[in-house]
């Protein structure tokens, strides 16, 4: 049921990127007819029009890569994830990969882990994790990232993206990090994050990417983790490098 809601949300984001956002942006001036050639124009003007025509009719293939910061509400506070992504772009579409790691996990006592007391009681005298040991949650994941961006200005675009990833969560004992007594908390998880995205070109080779989405986590053990805590709105900010010039950046020529 939750997965179907994620799919509906992703399709809705694509719909508004095509329709709703464009309606609030002042439309650009219609392009001049590239086939009309005023006798008063010089020969350079003619070749510039010819170059524009060839660029507009071609498929634009490029790439981008950079760092991403993601923030969410997690473990009853602010959670920061750092990572990066890289993608192949085909006109207004992109497909690539991403990865994140949880960087500000708070330190808690091992006794605060759900079900720790019950588990420790079954391990006997050889169990070396004590109730007051300091532990932190390790949360890493990565996967496939794809989406669409509709450009409304040469420097501004709106769209939707979907991150589908795989990762792991586990508590780590920082007092006895050589000991594997908390391996029972390890869970392999799936991540689904649809996002509404805003792209802003800062230069011909740099752009800022802002995403607003919702993270869904699949595969957690409810006997160890508060599953609902992992579901959260997220905001991501990325700085990407690549070639972001296209025909929209070429100035119009006079007739």
C-alpha cells in the first residue's frame, strides 16, 4: 500500500513539472523563424542561424557528477547525510547512481536499543555488551537515481526524480568496536525516495540541484528499530559539475 502511494506521488510530481510550474513563469519570447533570411543581414548572421538549427535538431548527451547533502528528521532530531551522485543526461532526462552515509548519528546507551535487555539475557556470561556502553547507528545506502527536468529558463528548471537504493543499518559499540555482539541489529534495507526537483545553473559547468521528497525504508526489523522513525520528508542540496550549455543559452539573432 505504501509503495503504491510512492508511485502515485512520483507520477504527480512529473505532471506538475510539465504543467503547473510553467504556468507561473513568464513565457519566453517565441523564437524567430530560422528559415527567413533578411537581405540586410550579413553572412555571419546566416551561419549563426544555421548553427542554431543544427543544435536544436540534435540529441544532447552529456554527464554530471558532484556532492549531495541530504537532511531529514530522524532519531527525534535533525539528521544529516552526505554523499554524491553521477548521471548521464539525455536531453531533459538523466539516469545515474547515488550514495549516502549518516554523518551525525547521536551517541546512545546500548540499553536504549529496542529489545536489547531481552537479547542480552539470552546470551549468557560471554556477552560483552553492557547496558551503559556507547553505541551509534550506522546507516549507509546507495542505488539508482533517475528523473526528468523541464527547463523554463536558460538557468532554471523544474522536474521530478526517483532514488531507489539498497543499504544497511546497524548499531556499533564504540566502547568495544572490535566486538561483534551487536550484529543482531544488522538489517539490509531498501530505500525509495521520490523528489520534486529544482535545477539552477550557476555557470556553464556548475549547477545547484535542490530536491524535496519523502524517504520510505523497507526491510527493517520491528523488534530492533522504530520503523516509522525512518519514514521522513527529506531535502537534498547538490552541487554538480558537467556541461550544462544548450541552445537556450545561444543569443537570438536579428532578422
